[in-house]
C-alpha cells in the first residue's frame, strides 16, 4: 500500500466528518441511476472503489443488492460507513486497500468508482488501476466511472487531479469497453461550491 497516499486520506477523515468532505452526497442519484440501468441481478457482485464513507452502499442495500463490497484506502472511512450501517454492515464486504495494488480474489459484475480515478495523476498509477480493473471485472461486466470533468476543479483535498471528458476516459479504457451512457453532473458540495463531474457507463467485452 502507498503509505503516503494512505496517510493523506486517513488525515482527511480524522479532521472531517463524512458529511463535510466535498464529495459527500446524501443520495448518489446518478450513480444509482446508471447502476440500475446496467440491469445486473441483485445477487450479482458489486464493488464500490473508493467507497469509504459514501452512502452508496446504504442505497444499494435498500434496493436489495445482496453482494456489495466497498474498497477504500482509509480504514477510518470504512469504519465510519460500518458505524452508520450498524447491523447491516455485516452483510457488506469491507476491503482496506490501495486500488492500484489491489489483488481481486473474485470478479465483479459491476465496478463503481465515483472519485478515485481522477486522483491518479501519474500514468503508472493509471496503468496499474486499469490492470486491476481488467482482472476484477467479469467478461461482459459493467463499469460506472465518474471523474472531474473538463470544467471541474484542478485540485481536491490538497491534491492535484486530472480532469476528463467521457471520450478521454473511453480512450484510456480502450476498445474492450463499450460506452453505454454518459452524463455530466454539477455536484453541490457541503460548503456550497459546485464541482462538475463526468460520468460514464461502459460494458466490458463478453
């Protein structure tokens, strides 16, 4: 695990509540819309990369999804989500890992990442992420990926980010992923600012 990267995110969650971080969404509506559009079964395995303290897992459980895993580099973020879920947390697989070094032990029907990929400003980290994605996603599986759009912030949480259009994300993913839908979201942060996100839903080759 990248010790510096982990230390950074542990500090973020040590100094802010989950509801105070800029990416907080009480209801991740666009992510849920794209996940449901993918048409996976409720027993299919779903992985939320960088899910941390996100409320996505709550809403997936509410909708009857029964095989949900949440991966995050920050143990404190995962702990916050477990505490919030209470007894329901036992029905979720919690994975503390740097996604660029993650070694999937299974393949997922759907891989969701709302705000990790845009922090990978080094090409080597992006390449590692994409190799992990290839190993972890089922043939014909679905990818819901969101990152800051071309008009989004250039920095977040004290770190540089890389901004993308859906076409640029598609170029990085390569021809084995077919774009099924794309959208732009103007996310309202808890502090009252606005961040523009690019969302895409891709399907891997069967």
